[in-house]
C-alpha cells in the first residue's frame, strides 16, 4: 500500500506495515484458498495461527497485481465507451452555448461538404449596421441620468450618434472678466454622461423588453465598470451587435442549405435519371419544412446541384419575406428559442437511446464483431439522425408555424372590444333618471354579462345605472330592473 509506506511518525521516516488476510478473503479464495486451507487441515494448525513466509507474501503480491490489472482493463473499457458520449456531449454543449450567446462560428467545408477545422469569416451586413446603429443610440440615450433625446429643441427627430456621448473638451476662457481673484482663467467642466441600472441594461441588450421598444439582440455584454464610459459602450455595441445578428442570420441560411442538400441527395441519386428521382419527397419536404408549394416545372431540372440551388433560392426568398414582415431581431429571438427547445428535448431522448444501445451492444461479440467499434459506429449514426431531426423541426416551426402578434395590435384590439361592449350597454340601457323602454333592461344585462370578466366589483356598471357593478348586474341572484316580480 503506497499510502502507508514511510508514514512512521508522520515525518517521512522509514516505516513498516503488516497486513493479515483471511482465507475467506476474495483474494485468497480466488487464487489459493482451497489449497492453503487443505494444507492447514492436514498439518493440524489452528484457525488463528498466522501463516508467515516469503513465498506466501510473494504469492499475495502477484495476486494483487493480477487483480489490479484486471480492474484497470475494466476501467479502460468503460472509458472507451464514455469517450463516444463525451465527444457528442461536447458538440451539443458548444452548439447550445453559441445559441445562448447569440454567436455562430462556422467552419470552412471542403468539396465533399466536410468541415476543415478552419473558421469561416463572417462580416456584418451593411443593412444590419444601418438599422442597428440608430437603435443603439436611442437605447443608450434613454438610459442616462441626463437622457439624450432623439429630437432637437424644436421637436424635429434626429439620430443619436457617438458624438452625443463623447465628453466635451475643456476650454479655457480668454476673457479677463472671467478670471477669478487669483488671476487664473476658469475652466469649463466637461459634461460626462452616466448610465443607470447596468444590470437592467445587460438584460435588455440580451432579451429586450415586452413592449418591443427595445427588441433585444440576443448577445451578452458586460456593463460592469462602464457606467461613465458611454462612448466606449457605444463603440462596443456598434461592433458586437451587427456582427452577432449577421452570424445568427447566417446560421439560419446554413441550416437551410444543409437541409436542402440532404433532401436532394436522398431524393436524387446520381446513378438514376431525373425521371426516376423521388419528386414526391421533394414536393412534400418543401411544403412541410418551408411552407413552399413548388411549381410543376421544377421537375425540368436535370442536375442535382442546379436543383439544390433553385430550392435554396426559393427558401431564402421565403425567409427574407418573413424577416421583413416580423423584423430581424424578433425572428432571430424566435429562432433561438425554438432551436434551444428542440435541442434540449432531443438530447434527453438521445441519452436514453445511447443507454439502450450500450446495454445490448455486447451481443455484437457473438457475431465476431468488436463491441466498442460497433458502439462507436451505431452511436454516430444515431447522433447524426438526432441532429438532422432537430434541424428539420426547427426550420419547419420557424417557416410554417411562427405567428407573431405584436403587443400594440393586441392592446388595440382589446380596447376596441371594450369600447364595443360599452357602447352596446349604453345603447341598451338609458340613464337611471330616464324611463326604461321595453326590453332595454334585458339587453343591458346581456351586454354587461359579456364584460363581467373585465370588471371589478367597485367599478361603475356600464349599463348606465350609476350603481357599482357588484350591486347591479354583477350581483348574484339579482332581480332584473323592470322585470315582473
């Protein structure tokens, strides 16, 4: 035992350790238990008699080495199985981390579509820059102790730029009348801006607010220690946000390209003529995944590459139309949410599938196959199918099932409904000092019953009686005014 040697007095002095093994111990029972026990019975040695001999010690050491080697092989075998899951887990966690951070680091692919390990450079789109910079200016300007307004003194709208946050330079007064008693020229203090609620700003940059005034860009930015460095924050966001939005948009297009390439590869084998291609799967896949109804003339394409490019152009045009309708920031937020939701659900199911595969992979040995190699191959195939399924589900939900309803439209619709119900009640029932025409009370009751969930007990009843709602049409078992007793 390496931990007990040289521990005498806890000072590192040479020490000795003596261990006693029972014949019923696993080590003795497996390697030499029966023989030693039979020898002791023949010699008439008592049970508590210690057996001490260099040969016995040497035999115990050899037995220990064999057991340790066997245990090491078992652990090594388990680690080889675990390495398969570790590599898959790293891939999924890296993807998830990029989605949470709002970034995308694509690899350059070779002619066969395999990643080369070199990162592809993604540059921010100019239209994204032009759209985001004014929003950054308004965002920072409205979160200062002394806000910078997006309009001039006459009320005309203007764009807030970096110059609005840069501190003014100190200038010395040249007029003698402005000198103080010591004869020194006074200096005008530079105006410095200061951001407020830094943690709230960090949240707004990442996820925005519910009103939609600040849509949120899905990127993480640390405002710590930068309350008075507004110009620096502006520069950082002006560089980070357009690049992150462009990268996230590029992820959608790359995902679209991979789905279409796989679809064309499976439906259009190179060794078959175009008339034998599975056009039904292509038409169905475009409808289910992208919500696109293909024209019949698409079957005239005889080259898989030109067909894939045509399908990508159609899918990209459909996405750009949806992006223009919803807005870039909002559609990317929806995309991240759908992707994370699908990825988490699929990963949990994948762990269960891999566990079932590992439980039964040992049977491959009966077929003269290496179980570890079979596990790696089958595990990779299951992982690829899981990734393809996630990609298809994400794109299908994004392109066919996303319906964004803006908060302003919802509020306006609710207000119109309230006004309609109030007008209906007002027309149905006159003021309490006027006489009730026949049937008016019944109409008022019907109108106010529609508004019951929207009214509290102390609010005035919309029927026009002047009474509280809880004492008028909101009262239980209330007798209708003007109704026969």
